[in-house]
């Protein structure tokens, strides 16, 4: 089988124990598929970022950098510029990969010849799905309304394509103006570039499950989501109706949850505690308004 070099890019900030588990899982996956070339690029970013000593079996695989500027997207773009792989694998520092990940990845890139992929995300126990959509065990070519498959910690993009579309938008993602939605922005720009994006359920990532949101986290996440959707409306006039439908659907879901919580507070107490309807509703609206005001 032909082989391709893959660059794993990991932006990290003060999660050294989680980072070590992430790196160990990638090394283990490489041992299972040593005929494939990989490199692991670690970017410690942000002020007061504690850089750990990496415990690794094969230090040759690693490139380690430090940048003072905060921001997930900024750190990933920094890593992209210093990568030498044909395909780039983006994974969060608190996530891991399945032992056969490199083998599956190489099989997909060789046989499908596509430039963008995303994988299935399971909880750390390997049982529960991160989201109900990952119960889908069939390969799927993603349409415009399938952006939820394309999570920030579980996608693979050909380097030449990332360079062509300009990498991540550094306004989005943790540490940016909009604290999240860097994955959604990238997804829509890939679609705008008329690229196929393939969901491959065999390509398994493990990530801590979301047990719920604080009101601040729910606000920030929805704020970024509102901003990224109105950004697409304004910059991609040909497909504006798609983003409007997505935005309307999400606003209606948040409004429905908010109204139910107001009318039936006791019945909705647990759900509201998890999803923070008021904060999510306010955040999305303010994200839309602020992006229009300050773009």
C-alpha cells in the first residue's frame, strides 16, 4: 500500500497530563502502522503557559514550539506553517486516538483521494458517543447542513488545501475574539471551495464528554456560533439562504428551550442546568449583532 506523511498538530495550554496521554496514543497508533510516516507538532501557546517535558518513545517524531500569543487558531496556523506532512491531523490536547487510527487514516486518504475528512468522536471510555450524530456507522459525504460532524478535535485536511483557503480564521477559537466555532468556519469555507468532506466512522477519536455548560461557557459558545453564521451570510451571498436556515433553526431551538424553562421551571430545571438556555439565547443574538457592528 502507498504511504503518505501525516502531521499531527496539537495546540496546548496548561494541560500537560492530558497532552501526554494524547501524544502516547498517537505514538501507539504509529507503532501499529510503522510503514506510514508521521510527525507530531506541539505548540505551547499563550502567556503563563507551563511547558512540560514530553515523555516520548521516539523523540525524532516531535517538533515542539512555544509562542507567546494566545489562541487555538493562531497556534494551529503556526503549526501548519512548520509542518511537512501531506495531510494535517488536528486534535485537541485533551483527546486521544484509537490504536488503528494511522492505518485507517492512510487507507482512507489513499483509496478515497479526498482532501478533507472527519472522524467519529467517542467518550474516553470508548462507549458513549460525543454526540448522537456519531451513532452513524456509515461513511458519509457531508452536505451543507452537516457541520456538526466536523468537530475541532477530529478533522484531517490536506496541507495544500489549508494553505489555499488561508488556514484557520484567528478571530475564532479559544483565545480569539470569538471563543469557539473555528471548526464551523473552516467547514463552511471548505464547502465554499467546493471540496468534499468525508465522515469516516472508522477513524476514531476519544474526547471527554460534555456533561453540561456553565452559563458563561454557554454564552461564549453561542456567541461564537452566532458570529460565524452571520459571517457566512455576509461573505457568501450565493449560499446565504443555507446559513439563514441554520441560524433560524438554532435560534428557534434556543427560544423553545428558553420559553419552556420560563413556563415550566421545575420540569426543566435539570435540562436548563445542562444547556443554560438563557445564556445560549443571549449569546447567539449578541454574536450576530456584534459581528455586524465590529466586522
